[in-house]
């Protein structure tokens, strides 16, 4: 049992298709049809809530990506629409946070602010938005564009987008609704504010047509680890999802983002770092590795090669699978996911991996860290990073569903609780309560707001 003063792990349950391994849909214990059924998502959410997870995290993309003509045929390319799904899950859960990815590249700030505000109201304060920029031309082609924006421009747009969204969330002060039936006054107009924003990318008058939500603002998450992404996170994010392979890399990233946050006038405690972890759990370490080997045996080489090619922005077809990577472009030439390119290419160089070895690393954890072992061994590895100044918690990426999450909840969570590293009960009602984040004041709120209607 933890004491109130003890620092606690933050945990996200990463919902991705029927599991994070690209061949998870072929694994014997996976519900391959579940991605089309509400019961599959309800079970996932309620299992994560039973484990006292801080939040469910739902990734998204705005295209069927089939660049190398293997994905539609051999992988799961179905993606549920995030806000619709999380709105449903809000009704079948009571405590767990509900986080979704929505891109700044192909949405408008007003619509997004409204959707997440409504989710926060309906869920009683459990909504979170994962801010991303879209880096695939396939997505651009679905939105009347030939190519996606250049990397720096995407992030400039994202920074302005976040500023407009948070301003809209703040546009009603907390006590703006009066509901004075006797005098016929619903809201105090002095406490409802127009933005009149005009920037490089957006012109938004406001106010939002929803009052301020239970959390004040939904929690803002960011997932980029490039230099531009780190600055956006340090300036705007409250949670950062990231991917690292080594303790040293994770520690360096952790320190750098916290220090950057200070330069933007924030406290290091205002931002939580949660790297992705792909846990393979067994009664013994050998059993865990056998599970992972079974998953890898279901990967068709063409699928693995296409995933690796997409991560590195290089067509690797035609190169010997058991040979080294060819020369790669310089980082500044990459206009897709810079942080993922850097992570995968660094992994290959550091460990001397062949194309075949590297592609199997990508097909499982998709660039994130894989950990193997018994529940005690899994907890040991999480504790090492947590206590070693590498993170504030983890985004848990079950290899297959529903079993991969059930194993973590039933076997690893009790071990973390035994060590005093994780809650045994929810102590608040909102996602901000779970994460230990303060409720932000509206930027329009005055110390003594004038009223008088």
C-alpha cells in the first residue's frame, strides 16, 4: 500500500486495433472480429478501469496506408473514429480517462474544441486530446491536397491550432452560467468572451458554444520527439507519449523536456513523460519469449519490410533481408515522422541489425521498447525506468487483445501495487485528478470578474 506522499506511476492503456503486434490478428487468442463490435471495446475499457489505469489512449490516422501494397491484404487497416468510440465508452465506464488522437493538419480548431469539450462534459471530466501533425501523403490525398505540409510548417500550424483550441475552451468563465429563472438570465455576457483570433493559419471569432468543461480544459497530450516536437510539447502539453529503447536515451529526453518546460515558464511537474512499452508476459521468461516468437512467426516478410520501409522513408524492397541497411537520407531530408526515423535508424546502427532483424523489431513494438518476462520481471523493468529518472509512467501496448491487457491487469498491476508504485483505488473523479495535474484557470478569468449582466 502506497503512502500519500509516494510518487505514483501513471499508466495508459494503448488501444490499437486488436493488439500492437502487426500479426496480432493471427494470434490464436486474439478476437480478430472484435474491431467491428462494441463489446470488444467495452471489455477493453472495463478491463483497464478494473486495473485502475489512468486512461485509455486511442491512436488514429486519416487514411488507409498501403504504400507497398501489402497492408490491406495482410494487416488490419480498420480504425474506429475516436470521438464516437470514446463517447460510447464514457457511458460504460466511471473513472478511466478517455484520450484520443486528432490531427491538427486536417481539422479545424473550432470543431475539435467543441468535440473534446462535449466529451469532457459527458464523461464528467475524463477527456484528453493527443495533438499530432499528419506526416503521410496518403492522408493529404483524402483532404484535397497533393502532399502534406513540410515538417516545420506542420508544427507552426499545430502551435497556433492548440492556442486557438485552448482559448475556445476558456471562452466561458467557470461561473458564466447564471440560470436565473426569476429574471430570465441564463448566462452573464461579461463572462463569455470572443477570441477574435487572426493568425497565419486560422481566423476564429469564438466564443465556443459550450460552457467550460469539468476539467477546465481537457488534458493535452503530445507525441512528437523531434526537436520541433519537443518544443511544442514543452510549451503546450501536459502528457508526452514517446518511444525509447535505452534507459540513457529516455533519461536524456526526460531531462530535456522538463528543462524546456521551465524555459516556457512552466513547472517540470506540469508535464508528464510516458514512453510506450510493449510487454510480453509469461509464467517464465522462456514462455514470454516463446509467445513473442509465435507472434513473429505470423509476420509475412513483405509486411515487415513495408513497415520498416515506411518508418525509414526508404523503399527497402530488393535489398538482401540478411544484409545491412542501405544508406539512409539525412534527418533534415525526412518530411514524415522524424522522431520515428531517428529512433529506428539509431537502433539499427547501435545494435548492428540486419534488415530482417530490424523489421521484426518494428512489427512488434513499432519502435517502442519490448520487455519480456514474468510479472515480477516486467515490474522490475518498469520500476527501473520510473525510479531512474526516465519517465513518470508508461503507455502500455498489449501485443494482442483481449488477453495481453488482461494479463497485465491481473498479473503485473498487483505486483506494482505491492511495491507501492501504483494506486489501489481511484482517488478522484477526473483525469486531471488521476494524473495529479492542476485544473487550469481560464485565461479570460479576472481576479474579480465584473458582472451585473
